[in-house]
C-alpha cells in the first residue's frame, strides 16, 4: 500500500474505518502525519488502541526489505538504455536514455528541443526500429506537435532518405499524443498510466514547465505554486518511469 492510497484493511483498521473517515484520515499519509495524542482524541479510543493501530498501518504501508544482492540482480536485468543516435549525447548518457528514470533536456527557446523529441519518437518507431512494437507517448503541452514534421524527420533520418512501405502508417499509429490543458489533467493521466497495459517504450514531455506557467500567475505566490506543481509532475514522471521501466526525457 502506498502512502497516498486509501487507508483500508481488516481487523482493527476496518473497525475504526468510520472514525478515521470522520476525522479526515483517508490515506496512510494522513495517518502518519497525526501525533498519537491527536489520534487518541480524534478517534476517541485509548492510547493502547492507537498503538495497535499504528502497528497495523505500519505493516501495511512499510516497503519490503531488499537485500543488496537482489538489487544487484535487478539492476543487471534492467533494460539497456535507448540510444538517441547522437554519438556525443549517447556517450554523455552512457549509451542513451536510461530506463526507469527521467532525463531532462534543457536549453533556450529555438534551440531545437521539440525537434529532438520528434526525432527520438521517429527513431524508436521507424524501421529498423530500436524496439519492435514500440509505442511512444508524446505529451504536447505547448501545442507544437506536428504529424507532418514527424514524418519528415523520420524520412530524413532513414538510411535511404525515404520511408519503406508501411513505415509511415506504423510511425503515426505508434506515437500517442496527449495535450493536457492543465497540470491536474497531466497528473491524472500519468497516474493512470502506471497501471495501464499500453506497451510504452518512451514518454516525451514537451514541455514540463509550460502548464505551470499557464496555471499560475506572476509574483512570489505564483513562483512558489509553480515550483510545487513542477515537483509534483516530476515525482509522478519518476514513479511512472520506475514502475514501467521506461525512459522519460
């Protein structure tokens, strides 16, 4: 059970569920941020009952222990990085986009970040594909995605300078485009994708900062709100990358 998931369970936790809900305690995070005295007063139960409840919640929410050798085996079984096909960048990234993590591409406006994202999508989906049956999620917050430009880049990067029969259709069908209007829409979609059966090989976000700028105005409060929003999106992207084992530039 994750800290933000609903707090439910058998035994004492189930018996006290109505009181927990009435006290505004719905998740493990809500529970752990309350002091023992707060819980005694809110739930109207003795101290020893709260202690038993803490033990049960801890058993449900604590992450499992993993040995160092098991972690080493997991790292050895991890997928190889996805190459960018830019030699200098691949060397800097030790082979390409690392799976299970977030890679941030930073640069001034007009540098070519959108073109880079389109090229990454084309490389993964086109023949010869980097990954057979690959699907790419392109999150287009700046409304800059162009199917025509994607096809053009794929054609230019093909060894023959053209797309083989069927490649155009496969490319356009393999790139899924999401255009959220607000950050809460993006966060909801990313959370849903963690358990989605979609065979995603890469998630591209162009760009993370755009929605934060649109959702919050200037001034100190706006800056603080934007930073909090960016942190929430980054955390969700990282969780998605780790759970699905996919790169996320």
